[in-house]
C-alpha cells in the first residue's frame, strides 16, 4: 500500500468513527422502525404510594412529548395500569395487559412489583425498565431488565456515611416488610457493620397504621437515631406516635420521605427529619435537569421530584432504545448495556453489565414545613 492509499484509508476510517460516534450520541434522525411500540406502565396509582406513581406518570408523559417532538414518525402506545404497590397487583396488571395486547416493553415501579413481573417479561422476551426499584435482587446480568434507580447499597451508603460522621453508635431500623424495605434494611446494616450497633429491627405491614408496639420496643433499646424505610403515609403516624410515646431521638429516612402527605398529616412532628435524596431540581449545572424542570413547571405549576425524574428518564431511555433498534431485542440489550455517560436529569449515568446505574445522593431535611437541602 503506497503512502497516498494509506492516507485515503486513514481518512475513511476517521470519518467512519466520527459517524458512529455521532449516531450513538445523537441517535438516528428517524426511528429504525415505524411499527407501533406498545408499552405497559405499571404504577402505584392508588394506596400509600399513589403520590410516587402519579409523579412518575407526569415525568413519563413529559418524556413522551419530547421524544415524539424529536421523532414524529415514532408510534408510541402507552397502557397504564395500577399495580397497587404489591407484587400480586403488579402481576395482575401485567396479565391484564397481556390478554388485550402484545406488549413490546413494560415500565415497572417499586422493588416488590418489578421483581414479581421479571419472570413474565423474561417469558415474553420483552424489555423491562424499572423505576424507583432499588432492591439488590433486581440485579441480573445479560438480559432485558434495566433500571434507572441506583441499588439500595448506594443510597444506604450515603446515609451510613452521615450516621458515622454524626457518631451515632446505636441505630434502630423500622422497615416495611417487603422486598423494598427488607432490602434497604439489610443494605444499611451492612454499610454500618463495625461502626454502629443495630439496636433494634422492627418490621411492619403495608397496611399498618399503628406502630406503637414497634416503637415501644425501639424505645427500650435507647437508640441514638431511628431510621425509617417505607412510604410517607407510614412515616406520618410513626412520627406522631413516637412523640406520644416520648421517644426523643433523631429520625432518619430515605427518598420516599419527600411526599407532601408527610407535611400535611405529620405537621410539626416531621420537623428535623433527615433523609437521603438523588435529584436536585435546583441544579444550574445540568442542562437536562433545567429543561425537565422547566417543562414540568409549565405543565404542572410545580417542581418535579425524584419520582418524576425517574419516570422521565426511564421512559426516555426505553423509547430511545426502540428508536435505535426497532424491535430487535439483541440490539436493544446491546445498546443499553453499552450506553456510557448518558446525560440525564441525575447527571451522567451508564449502565453496567447488570443493567444497573449509579448516581450520587445528598441529604435533605424538613425545616419550617418545607423539604430543603440539609447543611452538614
């Protein structure tokens, strides 16, 4: 090969590399397939987690509008069903959709629901994108299950760091007895191993509203702090009943604390609660976050939360996978698995070989009846 030929080949290679990079980062100008993409969306639209489901739905709808504006030839059909925030509810909702239409993908929400639906989507060989599903059990390699929630150990790690810095030596954990609550309890316990004693571990059922028995046992253990994991509808009576029982200690929680129902029903009992959180709606350093927040405010006259952001990103990624690949699921799995430094409302994220993502958590608190950043 002479020098001129080498030079020409070199130019061709460079152009090809640039073209591929552009395709991966910007996406094709038109979707690969114009067949309708049928997407089931299983959200808790009633019950104690209804607020989270409603916020996620709002985020999904904003993402849908953005995607269709960019790809007007893409046909997206969404089918919403109430999962009731239970494994059975999730399975029943999926089966209901299965009877009436052939789904191409499903969005599931909540750890216990997402886990229950996995065998069904695996059997149907379709894409499953999970939102606010953080249980480590959802992690699985080389399949069509992905999620935009960081695993329990990531959020628990941030709270464990705070507990260590505050030198809390005895911690009590009050947790909802399902995959979500048990998983988070175990993750926090593991992160605190060797640095803090778990003085009490008390579980409760989804339908519980009287926590006095558990709180009395916790009080007897004399903890430096109490960590709650469940929903805000549980946290409100827990905080009220703890005050009635004169359980005076620092209460801690995680992202599910940020629900207006907590402020409305717990009132002053919620003051000072500290919790971990993954989404900063005030960020001015992330163009994706700013765009999403602006769209959400214009549509709903409110600031979006982490649940809205997860719905938004979960749907965007799912839709973009079909834009890139059509209904070629080998392509979809490969494209999502190899997606690196994707610009999201949570910052740059990448999927690992298990379909998991990682992003940072910070701390928030309730001060003067408002959810605000916690200054450490």
